[in-house]
C-alpha cells in the first residue's frame, strides 16, 4: 500500500513541476531587442501527469470519491478540458497574425461529448431534457468566423529593405568622339535603403534613399568619379475600394470576437465534461446499489435452498422444490455477476475520465472506486414557472451568446464585402530630392557650374537636404470593372448567409424553450417513476416477508416464495433504475438551464488553470 501511495505522490509532483500551458518568448540575449521578432517562440510539452488530488483521495487501497471530488478531478485531469485550454492561446496567436495583416485561420477543435456509461441491463439513461447540439461554425465545431472575402487586407507590419550592388562593365565603343576611348570601363557602387508601411485607413507610405557612385575611364565626363543620389517619398491612398479602418481592420475585430467564442467554447467543454463525469459517478452509485440488491437476492435464494433441503431431508417437502430453489439461486448469481461486471466496467470508464494517463498506470487500474454519496431525491423540485426557467436558460446558454457574437462578426465582414463593390480609386503623390557630387575631371576644369558639384559625399547630402533639385508628381488611378459580377455575388451571398444565421438564432431560441420544457417534464416524470418504484419495492418486500412467514408456518408454497423473491429483485432493480434516471434528469435539467457550473460551484478561472482550490474530501466515520 505504501508503494502505491508513493507512486501516486511521485506522479503528483511531476504534475506540479510540469510546465504550464503557455507560449514562451524568444530567448533573452544582448541583442534580443533587435532579433526577437525573427527568433521562434516555443510551446512547452504536454502534461500527462495527474495532480496530487488523485493520490490524496486513495486511502486503504481504494479511491474514495464524492461528487465534489469527481468534479475537481475532472477539472484538473480530464484530457478533453486540457485540449480546450489550448484554444485561447491559439485564438490569441491568430489575433496576433490578424494585427499584422495576415488572413484568419481556423484553429482549435470542437467540444468533445465526453464519456458515457457502459451498456446497461439494469440502469438506463433518461435523455429527456438534454440540450441539443447543432452543427456549424462556433462552439460546437471549434471556432468562430473565418471569411476572406472583400478587399485584400494589407500588411500592417512595417518593413525595411536594403540593396547594395557592385558592378564592373566594359563596353567597346564605335564612336570615340563621345567617350574618348575605344573601351569604356565603368565601375559602379550602388546603395539603396527603403522603409514602407501601410496604415489601417488605406494609406501606404514608402521612403527610399538611393545613391550610386560611378567611375569611368573617359576624360569626356565633367565629373569623374561622381555620385548621384536621391531621397524619395511616395504616398498612396485608397479612396474607394480598400478605404477606411472599418474595411481594413475587420479581421482584427472579427478575431477579437472569435476570442470570446473560444472562451465560450471552453466553458461549454467544462459544462459538458462535468455533466458527463457526474453521470458516470451517479451511474456508479447506482451500480453499487444494484450489486447490493443482487447480493441480497443471492443470499435470500441461498437461504431458501438450505431451508428446502432441510425440509426435504425430514420429508415435509417434495424433492422438486430443491431443484426450483437451486434454479432461483443460480439465476440470482448470474444477475449478481452481470451487476458486478457493469460495476467494474463503470469504474474503468470513470477512472479514465479522471486521469490524464487513463488506466495505463497499473496502480490506478487496480484501485477500486468507493463512492461516498447516495442518491437522494429532494422533497420538492424547482417551483419556478417554465417562462422563468426559459429566461434563465436564455441568459446562461452558451449557444445563444456564441450565435450572437458570430452574427456580429458576419456584419463586420459584410462591410468589407460591400466595399469590394466600389471601383478602385487611388490618389498618389511623390516627392524626390536629387543630388550630384564628384571630382572635376581634367577636361572639365573651368567649365561653368561644375564647381557647384565638386565635393565629397557630404556635398551630395547637403544638396538633397537643401532640396536643390526637387521632383514633384501627383495623380489618381481609377480602375472600374464593367460588370463586377464576383463582387455582386459575394455581397448578396453574404447577406443571404446572415439571414440564415438570424433564422438559426431564432431556431436555437425555440430549441432552448423545447429543451427547458422537456427538462421540466423529464424531471417530473423521473420523480414520479422513482416514487412509484419505491412504493412497488416496499410492497414487494412486504409481500415476500409475509409469504415467507406463511411458508415457514406451512400456509404457503415454495413456488410462491420463489416468485415473491423474483418480484422483489425486479422491484429493487426498478428502484435503482428510477434513482439513476432521476440523477440523469437532474443533470440534464441543469444543462438545459445552462447552470451546470453554478450548481456544482465550478470556477471557470480554476478550470482554465487546472488548479482547484477546494480541498479533497475527508473519509466519514463509517466507511462505505
């Protein structure tokens, strides 16, 4: 036992030491400020170790759990929830991409339905009142809105470019009067640097500085060698297609909405998983009760067999009654074996849902789960009207909020699609300052004006800054598509999709009303079935006890006692089934109202971090 506890403690320490879910920044260094944008960021490896809570709940070779423990273990160790913890990180990275002008990406995975109980012969699942899950984009399928229609979105990240070139050219000359040589040799050294940036309003600015130094073997040039250069500023503004922040930042705003959808998706996963593990737990409680009732039936049949054998021995009972009692005993043992099998299989499913490594850990596989709770049907149900419950559901159900956010995102995208109907009209302007500097060649000495250009590189820069040789240009560019069929189709298609989404929102609203109504009906029926099953079990017990006493007094037959025993076992099984149905109906009622997390005191913050502050349960004075 000590070895088992030590292994669990070791796994817990690994879980606490494991790197949390995050994206690490680029490595630190002396020039990190300069190179960090070009270094990869890293993501820690996944965590497959269970938290310490699991080991703390293993006592005396058993895993003692109540419903609060089950919820806490699911929040800390369930893999479906762990998968969804990556969702917000993925969405934030897509937002980072959108802020740089990149296209949106569909990331993440849909909400997992969660584990289900084994196929049962005694306990069945009541599905009345379960909230529906519709397909499509959003919470149920793992994402928000990803649309790339409309004007292309420019890159908002500024860029710097540089160009350096060295060249040597030799050109044979057919006219020596112009160059003074039969082979003109030119040496060139060019330098160019530019900065460009696009702003959300549709304005693009580019500044370029370029200079070229040329040296030739000819004395016909006034300056040789000489350097020419220019400082150029180009500005381009979209006036129709691609104009405005509403159009160019739509991906950023849509992705911010997708971040909200991702948070809702995580909440939906937590609600789904909590409901699933609670169903597993209460089914396990029902299986335990089923095993107890089947064991009681075996004990009763065994006692009846012994009594019949004794009466046959003394000659007061026919031999056939021993055979009948044996048949009943073997039938009861078979039912007990089925109940025990269901219990063991249910334990396996529940342990797999509460552990990151599943039952791969042999120590966990050998531990038996002992539930500390018993199913209790409250004295009365929620007395609120269906209309009041519907209002609660509309305020809490994730599907409605997700649909509204996605509808808002579709309207954001529609503004961009509508903008693509406009022609492309651009206004542009360019300002260039030129300069020239060099050394006067022998043939140009005394030439008027040459002395102004004589000098070094500083003379070139001075001319550019003084704007001695400016160039100006401005204009507009217009491009009109004559039929514009693609843009027309995209706009109408987007409008039609929005109308569909509005109808789907109304459909979801109607479905929530149906879910609430069915949940109320299912809960009422489950209570009525439980009350009836409980009364039937009590009456069967009284009938069996009465006929058993009459048989002992010789006033009844063994067949009647055997029949009463079968009826009692069936009534006990029906009561257990009714209790299980009530727990499922109660869980589905909470799901229909969207209050699963509130009822079970689940904090989304704790669920996101995977660290529940509630302490593990303590063992009762009398262990089950």
